[in-house]
C-alpha cells in the first residue's frame, strides 16, 4: 500500500511507501525495510548509515557529526535543540490491526526516536533529548534497578509514580537508554493502570519535573498522545500547566484507531483542547496509529 509522506512544504506520495515488498524496498538506496514496529518500507534514516563517505556523498539530507571524538551520520538539522517528554496513554484496546493500543503507540514513538537526531549531552547546541511517562490512574516513569517485566502493576500498594529509571528521571539523548526505558513501559503498563480512568494532570506534573533540569537555550515540549480521551479535570489540568511554566509548549496528538475519524476521536480532541498550548493551530495534531511515527 502507498503511504503519504508529509513535509512542511508539501504533501505527496512517499516513494518508499510504494515499495510493498522487502526485496524491492532494499534495492532502492533511499529506502529501507523496517520491522521494528510494523513491517513496511520507509525512507532510509541517516543514523543507519555507517560510512562517512556514503553519508556525505550519497545522501544530501544527512550530515556527519563528531561527538566526543566519535563520528556518526545524522539528519541535517532543521529545528533547534529541544527537550521533549512523551505522555503515553495506558490504553489496552485494539487499534485497527494492532491488538494492543499501548504497545502500538510505544513502538511508533520508538520508531520516531530511532530516526531522530539525538543530542549527545545535556548542553549540546543541537539535537533532541527525550523521556516518556505513561498515564492512567496516575503517572508512571521507569524504575531504577527494576528488571523488565516488574512494573507498577505488580508493585506492592500499586505505587504509580516513580523517579529514577534508565534516564535518571530526567531527559536523555542516548538511544540505548531510551530504548530500554520504552521497553520498561511496555513491560510494566497493564490494564490496572487505566482502571481508575486516564488522568493526564499527574503526567504533566511529572513531565515538568523532567524538564526542570533542561539546559538554558534548549526548547521544551510535552507531547500528550491520546486515543480514548482522558479526565480533563479543569482545576487539576490548570494547576499542572501552571507548574510546567510558560516556556514549555504542550502539543496534543489525537491517535485515531482507524483512518476515518470517529466520535471517540472527536471527544479526545475536545479533551486535548483543555491541555495544549494555544493557539490550537500548530499545537494540535490528528493522525492514524499507522502514521504516528512520521506525523509527530
């Protein structure tokens, strides 16, 4: 099937999305068959190119960077240095062809993260750094020292809010740390987390704590991913947004379970309007689950 590729300047058919077969995809030097989330042909990501000459000579969208004496191929920067926290809804329902909604969302974020130009350090003048918070009855971040599979759903007293974790409760640009943290969320998040409803305010508070240590000059964002709505308690959300500070932009993303929008998606958008930074244009996005990693 064809995929639509989007850029700020134009929207058109993505030539890689037209390659429906792995062998055909891999014969196109600008494409690569991805299997990390959903098997499909995607544009080649710069961080998958190991050779400096190939990086600089064959792919104009890429640049060779030196970090701590080590070279790597990365996207040519088109946006300022930024720190971001993704809020992941602890939804368990079926999403289109995906049996578990939370895992589908987490894997889309993982695909975005692996293709991003990550910053090597907290004071880097370029690149992205990030972390993740799951929200359900409360907010969850990865737990330091806990093996995969031992999550809040098994913890005594259901202690939902944690600090620490692979990225020390802050923001990271290390792909291995972020990979491990997302895997922790996938192992830990279960239906019990959402049993008390989806409350976004505690997750906003946790995101604010993570971003509090961001270096001066780095832009700060919170991406609220939502698919089944959430408890948009006005007083609770207002207090959480005030705690974030005026320099943190909140972006809302409606994750549709199917391609056409439904009544549930409309309700989710209305809930997000209570949270996102105004004006809504530019701070509120609606996308299908299958296009999430390219629309963030």
